[in-house]
C-alpha cells in the first residue's frame, strides 16, 4: 500500500514538470513561427513591395498622358466632297488600332492596353453669344457616353451635318443653347465654310459609359465586364479633360489680343465630321493612339528588380518598332505618305514615350528603398532572436536547481543540453512548419526555405547552448564572487564588438548594397552590430551618473533611492540583453520614422524647387502670348521673370578663365514684393542691384569672386563687361525661385546673379531657359490648365507647373506608401517582440528584486516605498535605452552614407533636410515608460500577496 501511494505523487510531479514547460514550448513555437515566416517570406516580400511600388509609379506617371503615344499623319481621300460623309473614320482607324495593340509584347501579360484614339482639328472661327471664339473640334474614342450628357445627345456618327457637343461650362461661358447653329469660318484650318449644330451638353464632373465607338473593340483583353467598362470609362473621361482641358471649359483671351478673338474652346465631333471638314480644307491631319502600361502587382514584381527593369526597357524600346513594322513595313519616315489608313494616304507611325526615363528613376529610388525595408526586416529578426534568447535564459534559470542536482548525481552538461534540445524539438518543428506554411500562403515566388531553416536552427540551439554554458564544469562553483579574468574578457568582447560594428559600417559605405535579389547579409548584420556597440557603450557609461545620484541620495533621509540606484548601477552588465532588445527596437523604429518624415518633407521641398512659386511657366520666351494670358488669369497676384544664359567668363584684368557659369537674371524688385523671404531677392536688394543702374557693365553677384572684380563674356562676337558687386551668398543656391531654370539644365560650377534690368542688351532668343513665376494664394487652376495642358507631348507651348499639383503627386507617391507600410508593420512586430522580451527579462530578475524587497519589508518598508524601489531600479535602464536607441536611429542615415542617398527620392538642389518623426519617438519612449510602470505595479501587487517565507528560506545561499 505504501508503494502504491508513492507512485501517484511521482506521476503528478512529472505532470507538473510537463505543465511547467508548456509556456516555454508555446513561446518557442510562436517565436519560431514568426521568425521563420519573416525569413522565408522576406525576399518574396521585397519583390511584392517592389511590384506594388512600380505599378503605382507607372499609374502616377500616366496620369498626365498615356505612357506610349503613336501618331500618324493622313491626307484626305481622293473622292469628291459629297462622298466624304460616307467615310467612317472610326472604322478606318480600327485596323491600325488592332495592329498597335496586338504588337504588345506577350511578356507584359496583357498589361499594355489601348487607351484612346484622337484626332484634333485646328480651330475655326465662329460667333457665339459671348463674342467671337476660336473653336477646335476633337474626335476622341474615349469621349463620354450618353450617360454624361445633361442635355441633348452625343454627335451622331451617321449624317451629313456638323454636329458638336460641348461641356456645361463652355455652354454657360459662351451662352450656347441646344440646337443653336454656329457658322464656321476659316481660322487655323483654312478653306472651310460650314454650319455647326449644338446637339448636346456634357458634364465633366463624372463620366458615363462610352459612346460605343468601334474603336474600343479589337484590342487584347477587350472582353471586360460592364462594371469594369464603366469604371474604365470614368477614368478615361477624367484623363480626356486633363489632356484636352479646353473640352472641360473655355479660355478667355485678353482684351485687344493679336488673335482678334474673345474665347478659345474645344468641342466633340463625330468621326464623319473630321473627314468631311478635312476634305473641304484639303488639310493633312494627325491621329494619335495612346497606349497605357497597366501592370498588375504580380507582373510588375517581375520587372521591379535590376534585371527585370532592363528587360522591361528592352521590351518598351522594341515594341514601337514592331508596331511600325506590322503597320507599314520597314519604311523610314522621310515625310512621305507611303502607308494607308483605310482610303487615306498616311505616313508611317511615329512614337514618343517617357516610360524608360520613369523606369530609370524608379530603379535608382528602389535601390534606396530596399535599404530601408531591409533594415526594418533585419531589426525585426534581431529583436526576435533576442526575445528567443531571453526566453531560453528564463527556461535555464527556472531549471537550474534541478539540473545542478542532476549534475551532482553524475549527469553530464552535454547530456542535459542534448536532452533539452530533444525536449524542445517538437515545438521548434511545429513553429517551422507553421512559419513556412504562412510564407507559402502569400502570393509571389516560393519562400526562402534555407533562410527559414537557418533561423529555426538558431532559435532551437539557443536553449541547449545556454544550458550547457550554465552547467559546464567551470561554472560548478558555489561562490558568488567574480570569475577570474572576467574584467579582461569583458573588455576584449566589447573591443571586438566595436571593431566589428565599425568594420560593418565602413564596408557598407564602401561597397554599398547588393544589387542582386534577396537579402544582403552585410546589410542584415549591421543593425545587430550597431546595437551591440551602442549597448557596450551604454553599459560602460550610464552606471557612472547613476552612482553619482546614489551618492547624492545617501545624504538624504531614506534608503529607497540609495538602494535602488546602487543596485541599478551594479546590475548594469546583467541588463545588457534587455538593453540590447530595447535599443535595436527603438533604433529601427526611429530610423524608419526619420526616413519617412524626411522623404515626405523632402518631396514637398523638391516640389517647391521644381515650381519656384505657386505656379511657373517654363519656356516663356518661346510663347510670350501664352505667358501674357497666364499673367492675367484670376488669382495671379504677381509675376516674376527668371532667365538663364550659359556663359564662359574670363577675368578682365588677368585673362584667366572664371569657369563655365549660369548667368541668371531676375526681376529683383518684383520678387522682393512677391516673396520677401527669397534669398535671391534679399541678396540683390542688399547689394543695391535693384536700384538705378550706374555705369555700362552688367552688375552681378558671383560665386567665388570678390567685390570689384571685372569679368568679360563674349556673345555672338560681342563682348560684354560684368562688374562683380559682391560674392553670392550660399543660401541663394537653394532659392526655389531659381529652381525652374536651374533644374532644366546641367549643374554648373559657377553662378552669376543679376537683375533683369541690367540684361536688356541680351536678346530673348539667346537665353537657354526662362520661366515666368506666378504668385497668388488662390490661383484659378482650371483656367491655367485650359491655357497650358498638363499633357507633355506638345512642348511647343511650354510647360506649366502648379505647386498644388506637384505636392499632390509627391504625397500620392506609391513608393513612399510602400516604405511607410513596410516600416510600420516591421516596427509593430518588433515592438511586440520587444515587449515580450522585456517582460521575460523582468521575470528573470524578479526573484532577486523580490528577495531584496523581502529584506526591506522585514525592516518595516511600506508598500509605496516598495513600488518606488522597483521603479527607480528599472528607470536608469529605460532612460539609457531611450537615449541610446533614439541616438542610434537618428545617426543611422549619416552612418550609412552613400548606401542610403535620400536625395534619389526627392530631387532638389541638395540632400533633403532631416525631419525626424518626433511624435513617433515620443510615443515609443512614453510607451516603454508606461510598460515599466505597469510591470512594477503588477510586481508590487504580487509581492504583497506573497508571504516572506516564499522568498526568504533558511539555508539558501545568500539569505
């Protein structure tokens, strides 16, 4: 009977031991699952993020116009004018549209789609209720359908009269009515006499279904659902208004303009009207096909890497030649009409595209984006491995007494370590399977199984390695004194860590990041090395002020502060692991917030540099009439002219070369009135260059010159003298007012700044660039865009940049959104792992703190004092972690140097101004402090419920 009684307690003891290990096994399984999922899915995740960023960049680049534009000139048919109405231009264009669409490379997976086909007729004169107007006629296959018309209907494809449809804004401005007849007389399109009938008014606020042109059929992937067709039509209508803004609303000419017109507008017509008026005028017209590159994220991911970008570049270069060859054979364009569009003699296809340049910019920026995301992933893995190390330490600590008893009975340290490895193997294997399954469930390439196995192996070996280290023969000592040569070994380890961190940073700055797909081992190791180096410095440094505070507190009444601060200083090396977890977590979070904030502000600053003012018109010297009309748009408060000329001055005294320079002229007084804080305006005003001119030379401020120097430049065989009034201040080089002209030409080593009043001897055609800066808080953007469309294929009228549009594009950049999302996700996971590691670290040291508290409780220490003791004991470590992690996160961009060039994202004259995310940094620090306060409160509550006998036991070493 006695034997039977003894079996049951032994069985329950075994059950209790297994149950005690369940939290450890669950924690290990969760950590392994998370870390292996991150390691296995990391390369594929980078590819998917790159695909998402590339797809977003392509969409943004094609907001203004389709990515690839084909055009061809065509002549009237040889038939009589009476038969011109019978020709259906849409049907004639359909085969060419099919040829262009079907020539798209199969490797793009149907991503290159036909967007629109358009023919614009030069304007004709007509008389409306609001005066004389120049009316341009447009046929567009992506014109809005009947659902967009608030009154009337679209122009009929069949019939023998000129039917037009205009927007409601045009109707109201020109005072048109339904059914009104407008006489059309020659304007830019000559030899035309016709009468147009207004048959409909459409709204540009939202587009309806398409008009049903045959032009929309016959392309690859044409069989879409009706809902998709309506959505695509809505987008197409919006693009039509952006690319031809005069369709959305008319533009008013200034009084007594040279054109002799009051208004300029555009109207939609049927394809038959185009051929009829072309036949009457005998004119050669141009048809334009727009092809849009819309890649899904999976396809875009294949082309996001360096090799994929090269392949996509080759496809985009080869595609126009393939389309041209299929359309009309290998015929060079010498201006002849050797091809056919239906019955119309036509030229061969011409093309223009800005996508290769966009891909080049994306490639440079994504290389820097990979650095940011790789740092976030590496920090997450490091924090996860540290959390696993803390978990293993806690398991070793809890089993240490039992293992020492087994060692005393003859068990070996290696055998016990192997037993622990076998005991935890099922949990690690379960976590590995779960992590790989999670990685496989994500779309994209197959997971990186080798990296997952490596991470799982590291986590699995931590516990047996620490168990062996704790039980090896050299640790079988009963004393609590320091181990021999411990100080020397610590110094050696710290020196090795510092040298490795320095070597890693130097190697990364010298070599840069790896361009091949997959993670960069050096880039992944640098966060851990820098974190270790920071912790080594902190552990050496922060106990010193803590000891000083302890000595100061010894002069006061009470022992709580003295004991807490003394123990905090003494236990600083033991806190190294927890400190490392917090430093790496905070550094990664602060670094990501720093990069995101700097990029966001840098893009806005770059937008200001590109525009220069609230709006700017580039090429003003080529189109003075357009510049005059822009200056009179409602909301424009002030205009400033900026011009630039390339010069090669020589010294008038020694004859030595000054160097290639940009001579920039500004309306100094007007700029001072429009932008009082402009460095260029202040410099010109301070040097007296905006005042009355004295002498014959051109007064300038020059870089690298002194006041009184004289320079000579030669222009068209004529010499001009430059008198240096003073050196050019450095901040003038960053003045946004100079951005539009300086950003369009190669950077030069020298800059000369003058007032435009001194440059009257230089002709307008001599300047290589000019811009008209428009200032006004409430510009009429629609009217500005009606004068100069944003679509860039017609550069003859110049380029209009509007600051609000540029800032909106910068804010909507998909790459910045991808970086923010990746950083936020990795930071959130790292913070959770850091919280877990911190809680486990508190559990590791809870026994020692509880024993100290028990001693003091026997001496009469109260509950509040106990709480204060715990809080003060942990506070120095928290402050050191916040200071070290924040400092490391803020200095990481400077440490990486060339490996992370944020200017690639922003552009502008210089690197973007650092903008750390102060709110995120403060939130992380406050959150860490709150966690410690909560942990202290819980530990104090548990200590009050625990009897002193549970902590202080007779016979225990140290009690």
